[in-house]
């Protein structure tokens, strides 16, 4: 019983913290733990947050004024084609064309508290 619990816990924590390969590209610019931002705003707690709302990052005007809330659907559209979903965004990223990769990245974003 104890062994089973340990195995289940290990699987749970592994799947909660495992970072999909595609996220390595995001991590080049984005912190995920809420630390001060460098190249991009921290993605800690981004799911459900209003776009452009971190105090410690200077967003582009289009992002700050977009009125978007980062639901899973909006993240999916943004990550597929950032500059089409938020025209004029300063995020220098061409987008993730793969549905599976976007789904994995969004699943990971949901785990970032
Ligand atoms: C080369 C740097 C760079 C890369 C790579 C990058 N981003 Fe960004 N990201 C930015 C910048 C800069 C902004 C702010 C854009 C603005 O203000 O218009 C941003 C904004 C965002 C936002 C909006 C955050 C908020 O607080 O409103 C999300 C969500 C996001 N990025 C997710 C991602 C994900 C997921 C990836 C990987 C698939 C990624 N980014 C790759 C630089 C980057």
C-alpha cells in the first residue's frame, strides 16, 4: 500500500512538473516562478490572468490594451500566431503550428502557480 502511494505520488509530481520540450523555447524569454522579468513577463499564474497585467514588465501598448484574459482558448490562438492574435505584440516568436505542442505547452502553463 505504501509503495503504491509512493508510486502514485511520484507519477503525480512528475506529470505536474514535467516540462514539455516545446516549453524550452518559451523559457528562453519567460520565467515561470514569478521572478522579475527580463526578456518577457513571468508566466507564473498566467492562465486566467488579464493580458499585460504584470507590474514588473513593460508590455507593448497593443498587449496592455488588448483586454484579453488568458483562457486556454485565447492562449491557443495567441501561441499559434502571436502577431495575428495581438497585432503589434512585442513577443518576437513566430508561433507554434503544432496543435499537440500548443496543447502540451498550455497544460504546462496551467501547472505554473
Ligand atoms: C524571444 C522571446 C520570447 C519567446 C521565445 C516567447 N515569448 Fe512570450 N512574450 C515575450 C514578450 C516580450 C512578451 C510581451 C509582449 C508584449 O508586451 O506585447 C510576451 C508575452 C507573452 C504572453 C502574455 C503574458 C501576459 O502577461 O499577458 C504569454 C502568455 C506568452 N508570452 C507565452 C509564451 C509561450 C508559451 C512561449 C513559448 C511557446 C513564448 N511566450 C515564447 C517574449 C517571448
